[in-house]
């Protein structure tokens, strides 16, 4: 029995502290998922609370057919998508600060070293442009972009979480990439606002 | 002018991993989660709390077939019904006398006869009536208005008959 299965079994038998371990383990990852879908820190915080609350109440119905990881990610994605549908277009970016360790990121250094709009813009501008481009995507496309590009999940895992075929995941990613190219092309034409 | 290609898009998006909540956020999250759970629990109505407790108990007992809300509701209702019946059936412990002349029971179960040696408490709490009444008289609550001890001979003064 793996660690998650053991913690789930203990939670089902009444040990709430076992669920605490699951919360501690999955909060950072789920935070990233929800935050990059909403681009709003406050909404992310509220949603995370609701996600874990729902997971705790529903854990007895978790039969173990999928991993706990997949199960709780499904809950998180579905609740976030429902929230975004209700929120509609009325939103404000509320972005987290970019960790300073980005200065040591190889890809960031490459991006800023070359003669590109990225080099011209400061970090906050780049962050804003990226998030605005992401928010222009539909909720479903943003979900796959978040899971694939930002969280690094494989297509197979994403298809299980979203309960769609892998082909659907790939086609959504393809379409989303095209959209992002168009949106970021404006950034290229107008690098500094 | 080159456009962003898929690879460049992917690299840019990966940089979003560096967007992090304020320091201490994750450490404090669990505490905040517990606080909200307590607040939510306190806002629930009492019947809901009882229902959830009944359901938790059934899960602990591993009663899988009953692990459902309808069964939990049924269990709570059954318990409430049993408790109500018990309360209703509990005899009135107030010592009373009745207007109808007492017919002292001469029937056989001498082991159950009260004697002066019987502790007072048992005289009050016994569920069997001391006297046999006319069957048409159902209960004092229904037909005969109760009269109080002062109007009749106290129980302890009554002779007991042994055959």
C-alpha cells in the first residue's frame, strides 16, 4: 500500500490527522494548479479551502480506482472550472510575486539574453503579459495549458483528470498554443507598455 | 520577425512556476483549514451534526451496507422512537392513592410481595403495581384523577398479606 492509500485508509477509519498529512502534501501543487487557472491569489485561497473541505467530506466514497493524486486533482479542476464559469469575465488579476530564484533559471536567462521582447520588458511586465494571455484562453484550454506546460503533467495524466481522451488533450493544447502565440505576438510588437 | 514558437511558449509558461504565494502561506494553510472546518461545523443545524455523527459511527462499525444517508436517517429516527417509547412507558414515580377501594392482590407471586423490609426506594421505583385494579380502570392518568398521599394511608402502613 503506498503512502497516499495508507493515509486515505486511516482517514476513512476516523484519523483526521491522516488527512492533515494529505493536505500538507498536496497544497503546494494544487495551489499552483488553481492559481494559474484563476490568476488571482485570493480566489485561489478560498477555492483551495473548499477543495480540501469537499475532499474530506467525500473521501469515504473514494474507492481507490484511481490514485488519490488523480482524484483530488479532478476535484480541484472541476471546482475551479465551475468557479470560473460563475465568475465570467469579471475578474481582476491578483498575481503572486515572482520568486527571486527565477534569476537563476536557465530558461529565463536564455530568454533575457537573446534579442527578444522578453529581454526588453521587466519581470513584472512579462508576468502581467503572460497572465493576461492565459486569461484570454477559454477555461478548458487554460486548464490543459496549466497542467501540461506549468505543472509538467503528461498527457495521460491530464486525460484521466479531465476524463477526456488523450487526443482531446493534445488538440486543446495545440489550439491553446496557437492562441497564445497570437496574444504574445502583440507583446512582441509592443514589448514595453 | 520570428514568431514565438511552441518551444518558446512552453519556456515562458514554465516561468510561471516561480509565481509563489507570500512566505509562510503553506505553513499556515492547515491551521486556516482547521479553523474554517470548525466554523462550518458550528454553523450546521443540530440535526445535521447528529446525522453526520450517526454516519461516522456506522462507518467505524464497518457497516458498509448501511453507509448511506437514508440508512443514517432511518437509524436516527429509530433511536429517537425507541427513546420516546421508553420515556412514555416509564411509570409515574409520584406515590399516589386512588379513590377506588384497593383490592389487595392475593395472587400467588409471593416473591414479588412488598414487605416492610423492602427498601423504600424499591417501593417507589417498582414497575409492577402494588394493587390490582379493576381492568376497566386503565390508568390513573386516563380515568381517575390522582389523589395525593395525604388523603390515604401511606404505603408503608399497609399490611401485607402472606399466604
